[in-house]
């Protein structure tokens, strides 16, 4: 893409950079004409979109190579590596849904190879699913029925296991194989006789995370001069109320998550991940997700119908039930989002995620609506855009990507349409709409002090294991939610956004008065960044000047988050540097002291001097204490802080490498004291240093010291955030994990707070978003029982 950009004449670049929406047709026409006569452009499109150059197509030779490597790893008992190799072979192996029986038997064999590995790794449910997938491809595959029977037996599903082995015996061609299966059946029947009650456990593919909770509050769309479109309620809404749920109009997985998350629902991929049938790009968590994303329903061949008839009637019915999926029951949209990308071409892999997302929006249009109706289609999207406010560089990028995307889609969608200045200009608008309306889909991930990571619940707490459980929000995808885009931003939001599978949920976190706007955070919040950084981010990313209460009214967090300590050690006042001073000066000047001073004692404590002065004569200067007026040499303070942070960074690196020495911890403690001497007591850097030291002490087994520093970190964060903010709950998870390791009864209080906060932010969905809560509740019960004894 840089080749194209570098070749564009400078006068055309300037015209695009200076353009407004009204100029788009002209600038798009000029760029298009240039590319039409520029050979490297046509070569690029050919390489990106021509199936002859497809790098992501199925490849029989590559699949064989991966399979042989998997066999070798299996022989060496390297099951984790073998699992990866067989999965890669499945991604690469061609599967013909029409006639190529030989290729399909290869794929079925790969599923059984992987099932065998999964069984070795004690992943029995995953093993069972792979056996079923092999049988859906090749129903008469005796080894698949045999392996499925062994998996069902391991799960205690004896009735199904017996049926599986009986089918295997019926289709096994060799007498030796039949005798082996008969021996397994005898053992299994003996086990059944000794089992008085057999519970049949069904293990089906189901990735739907749903709870019977839907929004019932009527919301209204409004438009105001200062904020434009927004959403309000006609009634008072209490905290924790679910106010909105919505499926995405279009969604895309982020590049860094392609190997770890399902390309449809964006949930974590299981060990038995499912590849696309026609290309090697996506991986899905289930057969159902693949169908919804691609529309690819694998059909049983007519010649296999005789297979069911040749079995005894009861076994025939059982086999048909196992093999014939209820695909017809799946709700598949008119447009399957990956279908137009599924030819092995690699433009969906190469182009930025936001551009591929634009392609998915355009595919909905091209496959349903006449191409000449593009202007009406973009208008009906009803998404705001920020083209006028975009930088010259981004305007140029959007022009280039619009042209490239349209030519790629023309190859992929199989629809001929005219690529002209009208079409290109509307794609530029769609790209700018995505910029300001796209939501980032996140998942909660746990990372303990030992470096283990995963969803909560995957690494349960074990007695004697010294670790802190950290909560991290991982960005996994981007999506357009048309109604969700109407909710405005606030740096002190009253609404929380979260995701289950593909669904967006919005829930209030505070009381929302009637006719007040429901506002969520677009990323930056009070407590996370200071006001100046928030304003810059929102202007750069979303092209608006934030005027929310957090950015227009004084708050403790913005004053102290990056503040320095007064030179008088006994003074609790705050010292601001120039960058922070400029954004806070006017907010402090207009602070309504008479109404708020009692409610904001912390603010009053750190800014006593300025509040004592008359509003018209307040003189706030960088480097001077806002409480006592003393001058602080910020240059020397910055030097001391920089030196201290170098030692803290060394400790953080040691934590990651699991090589923590007593000297490293000692140096970090000295640096912490240096930070406390130079930074305000509520400065966020101190909280982060305390947290790092807590993790280090936990790793070396000094749990009481770890607990003390963890508490110190939380005490600071409770000044920067609301005490019931979800960020505090994340920190309390760390605290409670240390308390549980110590057998400290105060863990009950911490866990109760976590539960309360999560209930307010996630309601009935809390356990689905944060499965670790179930474990924490069990620990509360244990402590309660001990207290009664």
C-alpha cells in the first residue's frame, strides 16, 4: 500500500488532504483515473484478489506435511505439538462437499488423529466432538465409531458407547478388528452391570451464552445542539438495569486474535477448533459458528443412505441421529459475513481489520441491493461520520483503501458493478463512519503472577499456590451496532457496555434521571487518564471536543492523577505541571464551592488555597502547591521519579521472567519511597508501583507483605475512581486471591464487594462474563462454615 501512496502526485495528495465531503466525487475520480493508468495498482489487485494467486486456499501437499509432522510428534508423546499440527492440517486439507471421497476420507482421518490426541490429553468432550465430525464426513468410518465409543465410555455415557461400538463392529471390514471391538464391548457391558444408575450426559456443540434477561425500558432518540444524536429514557432508571441488547450489523475479528478466538462469535477457541471448509483463514469454536459465518452446510452423500439401511433398525436410527446435524434449525442471515471472502484469496488477511469490516458492510449491500442505489444505502445506515475532521493522512488512506476494496470485492462477490467516483466516494464515507461508530469487542482474561493466562475458571485457585489473579480486558474484535452507536460518550459514564458472544449489552451503573442521556465510555474515563489526555484521544479518534461533566467540572482524579507532592512533607496539597495545569485551571476557577465543598472534602483538602480565594482573582501557577502555595522544583522531581520508575520497570521485567531477586525487590522498595517523596499520595504511578511490588512479594511467598502493598494500591485507586467502579472490582480480585492464600477471613468482605459490583455492571450475565465468581462464592461459604464451627 505504501507503493501506491508514494506514487500519487503531490498536488493530488494535497487536494485529497484539503477536501471536504462535497469534494469527494472529484478527488475520488482523480485518484481512480491515476490508478487505472498505474500498472503496480493492477498488479496489486491481481495478487490480492485473483484466486490463481491465493495464498489462503486449501493445499493438499501442505496438509500432508502438517499431518506427517503431527504423526511424528504423537510418536514422541508431544501431544500439544501434535494437536497444533493436526489442526493446521485440517485448515489446509481440501474437503469436497460433492464428490471427492478420497479427499474427504483424508479429512475424516485427520479428525480422528486429532481426537486420539485429545483423548490422550484427557480432553474427552473435545475428542467426542471430533469423532462426530469425522462421521459427518464419512459415516462408514469404523475407526471413528470405535473412537467415539471409547470417548463416550470415558464420559460415563455407557448406552451411547455400546451403540457406537456396535456400529463400529457392523462396519469394520476385518475379522481381527471385529474381535477387538467385541472384546471392548464385553468390558463395557460388564461395567454397565456394575453401575446401578447410568446418567447419560449429552455433549453437543453449543456456543450460545444466553440468560433469560432482556431490556424492558423504553428509550427515546433525541438530538441536542451540543451532542447531536443521543438516547434518553422517559423514566428514572435504577443502577444495574439492562437498557439495551443488540446483535451486530457487521463484525470482524482483530488480527492478533485470529489463532485464539472464534472468527464468528469471538469466544475463546477450544482445543477442537473447526476450520473453514473452503479456505484456510478462519477458525471457529463450533460447527454451528462455521455455518453461521459461511453458510457452509455439509451434506451427507446420497450413496451413504444405504449405510443406514444396512444397519439393524435401532442402530440405523442411532447412527442417523449422530450424523445428521440439525443444521436446518440454525438461524442463518441472508448474508453470511465470511462467504464473499472464502475463496482462498488473501486480501481479507492483508488489509486492515476496519477495511475488511467495511467490505462486510458492502457485501450486504452488493448481494441484496442494486449497485446504483449505493447513496441511499449509505444514508439508510444512519451512521455519523467525521470525514471533515480527519487528518490529511487519514483522508488519503481512506481514498486508497476505498478503491482497493471495491476492486477486491468485484472479484470476490461475483457481481459486476461499475466502480466510479460515486461508488468510491460512498465507500470513503463508510470508512469514516466505521472510524467513529465502531465498537471494540472485549473479553475478560485472567493472568496470574506466574504468567498463566486464560478465561476465569480455567485456572482455579489451589491451596498452597501463591499467586495474584489479575484481570485484563482483551480486545478481540470490532463491530458496528447501529442502535448502540446512538449512545453518546462521557468520561464519567452512567452506562456500561459489555459483550456475550456477538451481542452488545448496555446496563446502567448509576441512577439515570428521566430525560437524561444514557452515556457510555468510548475508551478514556476519569481515573484512567487525566483530562488533557482524554480530550486529545477523543479529538484524534472520534473528532469531537468532549464536554462531559468529567471534562468540564473539577474532580479529584484529574487533579491528583499525575500530580507532584508539595515540598512541605506534612502538606497534603497537590502540585501541577504545565500540561495538567492548563486543562484544570478553568475547571477549578468555576468550581461551585458553596454547593460542593462538603461533598468533596478530598478536593478541598488538596486545593485549600485556591478555594479560599475569590473566584475572579484565583491565580493558579504550575509548580506551586494548590493548598499552601509553596513552590516545587518540578525538574528535579521529574528526574527523581524517572530514576525510581527505572527500578520499578526492572522489577516488572523480573516478574515476567519469574526471576525475582531480593536485591530487585529491595531496590523497588527504595524507589517506592522515592516516588512517595516526589509524587502526590494519590498519583497513579504510586498505585502501579505498589501493585508490582505486591505481585513480586506474592511470587516469593511473602504473602503478608504482598497483601499490605495490594491494599495500598487499592486505597489510591479508590480515590481516582468511584469506590464501586468495575476497576476496583478487578483489583479486589487480586486482593482476595492473596487473602485466600493466607486463609484470611477478610476475604469474605472482598469477595462480597466483587460480587456486588459485578452484579451492578453485568446483572444476571455476571457469571457468564466472569465465571471465576462462582469459585469465589464457594470460598465465602467455606469461610462461613468455619466461622460457625
